[in-house]
DNA sequence: TGTTAGTCAATATT
DNA sequence: AATATTGACTAACA
């Protein structure tokens, strides 16, 4: 191509040259023409001259003169010669022109020829390119087919682990069935073979030959190897590591001993080992390598099931969260890993091989969420010491099946957290499929699990006990613990009330909260659970002797877990949070349901959102854009959606409100004494021991001056160094942690503020501009920081819902502006107009926000991932605008 | 170690 | 009493 191009260029130059010459010739033609004209004029002149001569001759003849005719003759000769010369010149020029014309024609034809040939070449090349593309596509398809194949492999693996049972590969057992043998024996039996296969295999395979290396292209989808090979290959960690080491060996060996490497004995040995099919070793090779794939799948599962790295690391890998993050984010290639380094990947692969593992972990995670950490800031309620000893005991008891002891140790500190009936059902039935995303269950049980030295999964491989027995015994303990609590509780319980509650649960909490999409099997399951456990009534507030009032605030809300479908939905479906919250707000307002009832639990121990009133308020007033929410953060919105979809929702909440009132009144009447005790700030433990008087922790309240100072500091430096924080703290006489917290909170809240205002700005733009939601992206960044002080004039709004939302947005903005203005006025003492003040505050916030963003950008620039990370962060802002605005404009 | 996201729960406001 | 605000705290993560 390049040659052609060059040639073309050359030709073009030549053509130009010729053109120039032609032009020159044309110039000559001009000369010739001029000469011709001159000639003509001369001829004319001559003729005239002749006539004149004639006349003059006559005259002369008449009056005589003899010199003139001689003069004329000379002139004629002159003209004649000139004429001849010119004619000759003209002929030459004409010939030249003709020749040049010919040349040009020739060149032109050759040029067209060349152009044609070039085009042909281009076409040819394009065809080649196309065929390459086709090939690529084919390969891609093959690859895809391969992926499918991987999946089949995995499934077979699962099948194998289920069917072959633990007898063959006890170490990798994911099966919940417990073996009869003692754990210790297994332990020793098991570890041995693994080790030997790790090391021994490599050594014993030294004579392996590279001649068995299969053809590259031979391994395609269509050539599915026999089942036995799939099984062999997808088997257990030892298998793959063995094959890997042999592979690795093949390379180094052939390099070191080229003379030996082709020996047929080695070949047959390999074949004996891996089977006759030459592809088998290739399969192995492929299997070993894919640490990245394993990591990817694990990440996917963790994401999908909302399992944290910490939990995963603790239970499955025995690694810290940081290590897990490292491994998942940057898995080393298999051949760079040491034997020890490979272990996590074996574990992960095993983890992936059985869905039960994932589900179990998910349920554990669900429990830990609400349990591990007591958010109740009751100082000294559980010292590390007591906690630990309890856990130790729990551990021991777990193995010894001494449930009663467990229970007693549990109940000592179970004064604050009682499992709801739903938890009990779920755990009792072992139906963890629907997973408790929400914080469920007993704090203590959750934490006891978290401190077990081995995860269920690890026990599984190390002691040859499957995870289920552990979970079972754990479950049983809990179950029995619940029983005891229950019996105690029922004594103090109003029987009628209890009866009502029990009978209501199946209808209201099972049916009612269910999304239409939930499967009937699930429903059946739940119903049957309820039937199985009619005595598992909820623990009502007045029931526990210890905690009538504590429960009110301390019991964690339990919600019907989201079904897997709902789960999927909230993972992947885009939700317009502004619109959604708007609808929720309207519905609540219309029906007089307060945020508290909507968000918090109702001791059924159930709630729509399972959040405190404050959180609900925040959520409704400042919904975050969907794409900015984490999986966890999306949950409340999904629950809201579910609630909105429910035709019976309002009725249900009203009922709850009613019941709540009754319960509340009842308690007021029946437990005045306890209240008195509690009011004095003393809490009574489960067994009557008195705790240290609880000093109610009062909240730090920053004065307006302090806030102002902090704000100013923020504008200077949104991310102050520890030194600066310390300085600030000293200046303001605050705790450093308070200052730190303030900065965290302020940053976080200012970010959220931007979203709402940006939405408002855009909705303004829409209403005043076009109807459709097609705004130019280029406009957005500006709009993001363009606070709407100037655009207060409302345009013509056709859509009523649009108007409503716009109004709501504006109201919220105005409200906050006014607040900000008031605050400023109060402290600055400047008697400025409120408009000025608000504008000032806006400016300040704008600046502050910009500062923060700039800071983050700067910070990002220093990192490797600067581009990916923060660049899209700022894009985020515009994306938010689009979302927010399109939600406003596109919606019906 | 430090950041963000998500909350809680004490206070403030309405 | 219902809501809004906000200092503090945990979990997740890099």
C-alpha cells in the first residue's frame, strides 16, 4: 500500500510538471497568436502600402519622383522573411504542443490505471481484514463456548462432590452430610495425601516429556473430553496443582535436558498419568492457571450476595480483609504462587463449587451485620473479657453439644437483643435461601460465630465435618435458647394478646409483605414453618422481665428478607430514587403514617425499612441517585418499592400503628415500677444483677461559632491533616475526634446536597426550555454548581407531577437556604438582607464543594487509578444531573 | 491508616 | 408528636 501511495505521489508530481509545461506551451501559443496578429497587421499594412503606392505611383507618375518605389520593395522583402520565420516558429511550437498533449494523455491514462490497481489492492486488503475479523469472531465464539464449558465443568464438579461424597475426597467436601468417623482421624488421613501430591507429584513426574504437549488449536468446544477427564481435571486442588507442576516441569525440564525430553518412556508415563487423550494435559494446564477467573467469580458472588470481604476472609480463607482485597483485586498468576499462596485459591474454588457454601456465608453475613456490633452506646455492657469467655464457652459447648450452658451464657447478656419470630423460623427450617440481608437474630450468637477459630468451611476440610452440622448444632442451640426465653416470656404475657399476635403473623407477615414475584414454593415454605412453630410467638415488649423499655430502642428491626428475585432486581435494575421517595412521601402524608411507623419495627419485630425515624427522614428528603448507592444502600429503596407495590400496605401500617398504641398503653399501666427503676438510670440484667448505672451519653452540640469556624476551615482545606485537626480542636476546645467527625460528616453531607440542588437546577431548565429530557451533556458540569438563586421564576409546567416534584425540590432548597441564611445572620451579626445571606451561603458551599472536588482530583492524580477513579467521579456529578433531570422530565 | 457510606440516636425544629 | 438535623460509630474498602 505504501509503495502504491509513493508511486502515486510521484506520478502526481510528474503530472504537475507536465501541466506546468502545457501551461508554458499555452503561453507560447499566446505568443504565436500575437505574432500571427502582428503578421496579419503587417500584411494588411503591406496591402495598404501597395494601394498607397499605386496611388502615389499615379501621383508620382503625374508629378514625378523616383526614390519611393525602391523603398517599398525593401520593406516587402523584410516582411516576407519575418513572416517566414514566424511561420516556421509556429510550426515548431505546434508540433511541440501536440507532443505534449500526447504525453499528458498518456500520463492520464497511466494514472487511471494506477488508481484502479490501487483501489484493487485496497479492496484486497479490506477483504483480508474482513476475513481476519471473521476469524477473530470465530475465535471469540470458541472462547465463549469454552466459558460454557467451564460452567459445565463446575457443575460437574459440584455433582461430583455431592455424589462421590466425602469418602473419596474428604478434604474438599462441601457436602453438609456429616461423616461417622472421628474428626481427628480424618484430619491426619486427609492432610497427608494433599501434601504428597503437592510435592511428590512434581518430583515423580520429572521425566515428563514435552512431546505430549497437544496442538494448540486442537482443543475446541466440539472436542469435549470424556466425562472422566472432566472430573479428573475439575477435581480437587491437589489434582490441579499436580498437573500444573508437571506442566511447569515440562518447560524447565526440556530446557535443561533437551536430549531427554523427547523420550517415549516419559511420554507414556505422562499418558498413563493423564489418560490417553493428549488433550487431557492441556485441560489441566488451562485449569490451573485461572486465578483471575476464580477471583472474578468470587468477587461476583460476594457482590451478588452482599458478603463482605472481611466475613469471607475470616470464614473461608482464614485471611484478613486486607489480604482478601489484595487477592481478589490482583490475583497473581498461578505460576507465580507458592504452594502456600495457592491455598486461598483452592479454598475459593471450593467455595464456588457449592452454592450452599455461599448461601451459608450469606446468612452468616446477614447475622453479623446487625449483631457483631452493638450500636447501642451502653458503656461497659460487654467488656472484652466477659465477651471472650462467653464465646469460649460457646465454642466448647458447640463441640460438646451442651446447649444449656450455652444458653445460660447467652442469656446473661441477651438483655438487649431478642430474635424475632421470623428469624427463628428461618433458622429453624434451615431455609437460608432467601437470606437475611437485614440485620437479624441475636447479637450474641452472631458474635460467637465470628470468633470461632475455624470457619464452618474450614472445619469442613480440616476436621472433615461438613458445614451443616456446625450450623445445625448452632441452630439447635439457638433454637433451644429461644425456647427457654419463650417459656419465661409467656408467663408474663397476656394470653389473649398473644393469641392474637400468633394468629396474625401468618397472614400479615408472610403473605402481606410478599412481593407478587415471590414464588409459591417460598410461600409454602414459610407457611409450613409457621405451622411447625406455632409457639414461637414474637417476644413482646412487656414480656421480658429485664428489658421492657430497653427493647423499645435496642431490639433490631427484623424484616422479611428480600426474595432472591427482589435481590436480583435491586442489584441490577435502575431505580429512580427521587421519584420513588416522592411517591412514598406522598403516600405516607396522605395516610397520616409517620416516619417512625414506616421505618421502625413494631416489637412483631417487623418493619418496612428497618431504619430509625431519623434515617427515614434523611432518606426521603435527600435520596441518593441510584448509581451512587452501594448494594447495601439500595436496600431501603427496594423495600420502599416493594411497599409501594403492595396493595395492602397502608392498611397494614395503620393496623400496626393501632396495635402499637395498645401495647404502649398496656406497658405504661403494667410496668410503672420498672420504668421507675429504669428512669433512675439503672438497668437490671437477666438474672437480676445490676449493671453499672448507665450514664446517658449526651451528645456534643457544636455551637454556631464553632460550626462557622469549622466551615471556614473546610473551605481552606476540606481534608485537613491530623496536625491541622489537632490545631483546630485546640483552638475550638473540642475533641480531635469531634473535629474529624465533623469533617467526615460535612464532606459527606455536602456531597449529597449537591445532588439535590443539581436536580432542581436541571428541572428548572427543563421546565423553561424544552419538554423533552434531551439536555446537552456539555451544559451539565456548570449546572451542577449553578445554584438556583437566579432561576427562581417558575416556567410553565404542564405536568402536574413534574410541578409537584419541582415544588418539592424548590421548597427543600429554599428551606435550607433560609436556614443557612438565618444561621449566617445570627453569627455574622451582619445585618444584611436575607437574600444576600443566602447567596453568600451558596457561594460558600459552592466554593467548599469545589474545593473538595479539587482536592480529590489532586489526590487522585497522584494515584495510578487517577483516571478511572476520580475522573468518573466528576462525571458522576453530571451523570447525576442527567439522572435527576431525566427522572423529572421523562417520567409520565 | 484513612476514606466513604450508611446509620443510629440524641437533639432541634416545626 | 412528627420531622429534621447532626455528632458519632461501624463496616467496607483501598
